[in-house]
C-alpha cells in the first residue's frame, strides 16, 4: 500500500433536508465550484471529493439525497453506513427548520444513538430580506443538539467548504474521543 493511500481515510456524508433548501446547490458548489441556479428535484446523487483535515486526506463520499418530507425520510442505507450528516434548512423557510428536527429524530431512532455527528446548515443567507429563521434560532437548535452550525449561501459560495470541514471535525471527535488521561506518570 502506498503511503498516500495509507494516509487517506474514507468518510460517507449524507446531506438531508426539506425540498428546495439548496442541498444540491451546496454539494455542487463544494465539489464542482459552480452554482446551479435552476431547480431539478434530485433523485439521489453521490459526489466524491478529497478533503485535507489536520494533515490527513479524507476521501469524502457525499450523498445528495432527494428532498425529504415526513413520509420519505431516511432509507436504511442512509443511516447504516453514514459517518456524518449535513442537515440543511433554508433561512427563508420556517417549515424547513421544523423538518430537520423530524429528520434528526428519525436518524437517532434508526441508529439507536443519542447523538450523531452532524452540522446544522442555514442555507440561502443571500435571501436575508426573506428571512423567516433568525441566526439565534439556528444556534439554539445546534446547541441543544451539541452540533456546530453555520449559515451559508451556495449562490455566493459563502461558508460552503466550512460545512464539510466542521463535519469532518465532528466525525473525528466522535470516532476518537479525547482521552481522559492528561499525560501523568504511572508508578507501579
């Protein structure tokens, strides 16, 4: 095995949220560096990108899912092999914020965990004039869930890469929790 392959780690990420919150626009902006303006409902698409984080290369498989509603959330393959989740709402849609609460509950039910690595994303910050969800509300929800949050604009490529950096950090924190030992001596 080459040293670069040994240094690479694979991570699967699912991008979930209500319909038309900009999930595909975020993923395409991040992976292909351009904004997709027109809306075509996504069936499901997977993108791969290599991210550098703390000296390691991560090959990240990003699942861009079809928009969720309360009936279509999360198939089993979304939950079983995914390392982390990007939960997206639109700052211009109160119902999309409510939807990510439902989605997160479904993820926790399915995985049987109390918490999963995720980043709460308030997309469409360029639509501030149409804002229905305050930054404080997004922050409060993220604090309740012990998750980082960020507001983004796929259109202007604002904070898009930050989503995935934050999520890799969350995944690594979950996989390698800091040890309790602070480097003392052991005398026997």
